[in-house]
């Protein structure tokens, strides 16, 4: 009795020592090309980069993460514009003065924030609307007084 594996039907050489029929490659190894020659060895620096990727060299760089926070909208600039709009329609002197004060405060805060706050346009709109509201209501009051005394 021998320690050879049993022969299977269709197996021409049950002993497995046939040099013309080499055994199949093991799991994970590359198949042999036709002709019985092994594949050429890799170049000296390892495998060439496939598909244009850079060669491996440790860990990839860390992702950029979060960027700097977006600039914040100045709330006083927004309220300056809102009160400037109100000054055109009702209580122009009161809302107009509030719009002018808020606008000047917002401009100073935006300038001192070094780019972290925005709203220059709203502050400017609040200032202009506040001035128009105050001047418009003052003209309206003067006209009404002059008409009432006439």
C-alpha cells in the first residue's frame, strides 16, 4: 500500500510526477503563462504604479477636514436696514435715528472683526434709509405745521 492519493477517472498520470502537466497554482498565486515560463520578476523598485497612481509610500495625507468657518452676518446691520425701512412708513424720526445708530455700530463691529463678519451693504442701506426717513418725516411735519397755521 502506498501513500499516493487515489487516481481519478480521466487522470492520465495518477502519481502526479508528470513534468508536462504541472500542478495547478496554489491559492493567491499568479497562474503560469502558456509555455511553462514563470512571469518576469518585478523591477528593482517594486511593482510599477498601476493606472497612474503614485507609488505606495506610507499613509495618505489626512483629509482637509473642515475649512475655516464662514463669515457671520452682523445682526445690527440687519436690524439697521429693517428699522430704516420702517422709518420710511411710520415713526420716521424714531426708527430713523435707531437705524442710523445701529448702522454706525454695525460698521464699527464689521471693521474690527477682520473679515469674520459681513453686512456692510445692509449697514449702508440702513444708514441711507434712516437718513431719508428722518429727513422725510421732518419735512412732512414742517409742511403739516405750516398748513395748519395758514
